[in-house]
C-alpha cells in the first residue's frame, strides 16, 4: 500500500465498500459526538468523511488535533445509513472507519478559518494567502485560471501560432505607464526595465520572418490598483501576425475567445461581435468600454439648448460645453430625479438636470424654461413614455460624456435592466491617432504609438492630427476592456513622421526604440496583433468583482506582498555592488 494514499478524497463510492484504503489530507471539519468523532478529510480533489469511535486508540489524539492539521488515515470503507447520506458530496454515500493514523503536520492557531466563507479582510487574506487558497472559492478560481490558460494555448496551437518567450529584462520605453526599473551590476548607473508588454519584441519576431506568434506573457506596470487591474504584474495572451489587416486579427481572436467562454461558462454568447467606432462609443455610451447588455443610448442635444431659455446650459454652450441626454425608463418621479442629482454631485459634478414625463406633458425646471415643444420633441427623439425621464449632463465634451456614461449604467443597474446571463462582446475601432493635452496644448499619442495611421503618410502630412484615425482596436466584454491591439506602423518614414507630430525628433525614435526602427530599415512585413488580458477573462468567467480573486499570489492595493514582505530594504553591500546610494532625505517605511 502506498505510504500516503490509495485514493484521493473525492474518489470513494459504494463500489469501494469493504476495501481497506489510505487517504491523506487536511482536517477540514471535526464533529465530536462524545462516543464518535466525524472528520471531514480534505485534499485538492474533495472531501471524505472519516469515523472514529471512542474505543479506537487514536480517539484521544484526534480529539485534541486542530483543524488544518495534515494526517494520513488508514481504514475500511463502509456504507452510510440512509439517514446520514450526504447528497451534496460525491463521496456522500460512504465513510471510512479509521484504524490507522499518522500525523504529518500539526496546525497552529488559524488566523482565518478555511472551512468558512467569512470575509477576513484583504490584509489577513493576502498575508496568509496559502490558507486563503485552501478555501473552496479561491481554490476553484485558480484551477479555473489554469484550465483557461491551457484551453487558450491549445486553441492557439491549433490555429497555427507558434509559442515563444520574450525577454523580461529589457530597455525602458515610453509605452503609457511607469516602468519597473532594475539596476545593472555589470553596467553601473544603468537600468533594465521589466516589460510593460512584449510590444517591440513581438514586432521584431515578425521582422525575423515568423508568421504567427503567441505567448502567455507576464507584463509589469507600476500602476495604481483597480477592481479590474492588479498592481505590479498581470498576464495576457500576447499575439502577433504578419501580412494581416484589422479584420484578419479579429477573425483569429474571436474563435479563441468564444471557445474559452463557451467552455467555462453557461452564459449566452453572441456569435457576432459588433463593431462600434470610438466616436460612436463615446457619444452613445459615454466611454470606450461600452456595456451593451442593455439598450440605453446617450444622445447629444446641444443644439436643442443652444440659445434656449434654459440659461445655465445656454451660457455654458457659448463657452464650448456640450449637453448629453440619458434616457431614464421608469424614472419619472421627483424623488428619483433628486436622487440622481445627489448622485451626480457625489461624482464631482454640480448636479444633473432632468425632465419628467407624466400626464402627456413635460415637467421640471428645464421643461419650463425650454418650452413644451422642445421638451416633448426630446421625448419623441428618445421614444419615451409617460413615467419616464431624461437626465442631462452639461460640461466639456469629456466631462459630459463621462457623467452621462456613469448615469447610463446607474439607471440600468437601479432599474435592473442589465442582462446577467450573457456575455456581450464588441469591438471598438477607429481610435484617434492623437489627442491634445488640455494643460499644455501639446499633441500626444492617444493610444499605442506604434500603430499605423489610417491613410499612412498622406494622412500625417495633409490632415489635422486630431482628425487622423489609427488602426487601433479594443475588445470589450460587459463594459470591461479585455484587450487592446493595432495594425502596426512598419515603415520607418511613417514612424518618424508620426513621432514628429507628437513632438519627438528622429533621434528620440532612434534612441528610445533602436531595435525596432533599425529592424524596419531591413525590410518589415505589414503586421498586427492584440493582447487579451488573462486575469480579466478569468475574473469574468469566475464572476468575481475583483481581479485579485483570480490571481494566485496578488499584491495589495498598495502594491505590497504581505506574505513575502515585498518590496523590502536592501543592505549597503548590495547597494554598493549596484553603484547606488539611497537619498537619506526620503522617508523610509
């Protein structure tokens, strides 16, 4: 007989009755009935009930043994009586009468209970993550993550992609987030950077003559934490393809996403992923991550208020503001309108205007000032009924869109309009190549600086930079951005010009991206790619509200590893070897 187990804790059934078996695992639960002790023994696979009576030599030992101690038991499988069958447990028809016991490891006082779903708080859960991961839900999430990655890998290989691993130590480059820097011992005073993404390397793979690349890539960004973003590091399905247009990338990615979501969820998935332009997304949904599980759409009603009797909006429009209107089905009451106004103030806005439609007329201060004709005209525009309302956001285009987008989601949530049992995917396309910094007036890249502008060199030379679109696209699911991608700029002259418009001289390109720009001078195929986030995919499939729930050993919101005490101090010898000296003026925690 094997030293530790003949069976796993999920395997025993009625067919095993009278067999002598050996199981190993943790003491999950213990119930002392005086003359009998019942132990739920747990391993990675499941639970088996162990029975020990008071005549057993190991009875006193087990009475005093704490939960989460690791034991090996030897015993005989017996059938449970009808009244004690546990139908919720795969092994619920049997139990094991113990006659042999080995204590492999005793557990001390537990900082959190493994057999409980109680929330012990982030600090405790992450400090003792190895205990937290023994709990069913976190444990299942990590198994799900593994299975998702395996499915993705198999599908990519089936589609003819080749898996590569790109360097982790590389050069710092301006790609939109802060780098994690690593000092070099052999080249004192110089630093490596951990890759924000394998962006340049995957493009260089295409220049190297490979046709289809992928990897499950670790990415490192010194960013603040959010519910859908873990600080420090994350993983993505990184892929790149040669001789492709935008549609080719979509056709390659969509089958992978569909297979993963169909395999690991019972929710509905549309076969067609609609395409929404960035401009339309910002107008109709108030952001570039549209949740299309509900039909509410925002409209621009600036013209209705221009020069109108509602002076607050009319005067604001004269200084460049716009007005966005959000329909509110079933929101036609003063109490709801007041709540929306208070909510908007909590979001940092002065408030939120409204029109209430009841008794076949329009009510409220805006309706009175605007006039019944225009007020009822908007009712018709939005196809509203009595009992509905319109809510208004007036500010700069960015601020008005942002508030209207949040109001759209709030209304849909409050009115339970969001379909839960579905994954709604869409592509957001035609991102602007550039944007203007409101503070400096400087033209900047709005997305990925390596993207090909639509219209190529002609567009860069002859169009207003703010009117130039790029071959950039995002994949969105249920209002969460899963992925960004682009058709890449592979022509040196176009790259130099694109960076020049953003205020960067050719020598900046040469210095910051030497590998990429030099490679392009030796013949580069047209290429493009995308990188769906693994963590976000698993978060959606696991129906978890926070991305840390699907990461094996996540950091806190402050980017701290409480288990390993990272980041940590280093000693003077290490600093000396690296040629570094700490500024003593900096307060050390």
